[in-house]
C-alpha cells in the first residue's frame, strides 16, 4: 500500500468511528437526530475520499458534500430561530 492509500484508509476508519459515536451518543436525545441531508452530505464526503485518486472527481464529491452540509446547517438554524 502506498502512503495515499494508507491515508484514505485511516480517514475512512476515523469518519466511521465519528459516525458511530454520533449515532450512539444521540440515541437518548430525540431532538438531535441526523437529518437526511446531513447523511447525504456525509456520503458525498466519504465517496470523495474513496474516489480521491482522480482529483477532479474526489474534490468535486467532497465539495458537493460540504455544500450540502452548509445548506443543512442553514436550514437547521433558520428553523430553530423561528
């Protein structure tokens, strides 16, 4: 395995651990569930990491994931303020 593949594997493992921690930590709290848009953003970012060998595809997928996450944050903040 070359260093970039090791980095991608470590990133996937860390993101999976974070996702599991968020999932189990929010099990008791009903108002802190992950939204479908946030899940989709997480999936795009994960796909960008997996397909990171081709920079155009990898960065595009990560960019779409970040944009979806920002949209989700804005939607959540506007519903809680109203």
